[in-house]
C-alpha cells in the first residue's frame, strides 16, 4: 500500500512538472514583427546572458550599431532569416527568436535566453 501511495505521489509530481514547464515555454513572435519593433533607429539596452549591458541600434535599412563594454562602436547588419532575426558583426553572428517580456523583448538561442532588449 505504501508503495502505491509513493508511486501515485511521484506520478502526480511528474505530471505537475510537465504542465508547469509547458505553461512557461515562451510564445515566439514572428521575426517580421520583432524587426518592426527593434529596427526603429533608436537605441535599445540589451542585457547579455553574462550580465553585460549593450546599446543596440537597428535601422530599417538592415544596418545598425552596438556599443558596449569596449570603448568603440561596432557596425552590424541584421536580417530576418527563417523564424529568426540575425544580427551580424565583427564579433560574430547571432540568430535569435524573440518573446515579449515586461518592458521589451527576450531573445532566445534555441531554448536558452540570450539578449534581452528593453528601453
């Protein structure tokens, strides 16, 4: 009897965890919608996963700039690529999906949070 109760409790815990995880999965925006929001020519604060803050400006013509911990501004280009918005510059290329968050947009690299844009 004790084994059945333990097994029932474990099953309930697993099912609850699955429902909770499914409810917390981000709802991704269409990349064209993200581009329309981010590429307005005004600077955004972007928080990196390691805690650095960048100033990112994207323009409608597919260009932009990033200022950050380095003492100079980097030029970047951006484009919609499939279901992602890709930002490409000298320091590499990031292709992210985005979800809405309070005050801005959260970028996702696969299932990991990446750049978080806010104003």
